[in-house]
C-alpha cells in the first residue's frame, strides 16, 4: 500500500550497488561474529536462526523461486 503511494508521488526506488551490498554484508558478518564471541546465549540464538535461514533458503529455491517467473 505505501509502496504504491511513494511510487505515485514519483519516488525512484533503486537498489544499492553490488559493491556496497557486499561491504555491508562483510561488516555485518564481522559485528555478528564479535557479538557472538562475547555472548554465548546470543551465539546459540544466532546459530539456530542461521540454520533455519539456510534450510528455508533451500526450500525457497525449490518452490517460490522456481515459480516466480510464472507469477508475473
């Protein structure tokens, strides 16, 4: 709903350049590693979340991503 509103108002939505996204990912990974090393409970939660993300990404690749070209 809000996306339609800002597009109607002429807002141009653009993706960050790939090099910026890669740098942000690298910095995020660094901060997460530091925080997880300092906090065992956080590390446990993060590892669980990361396992779920990896498993759900594999499922998404088989299901949603495979169907996406046909849903446009």
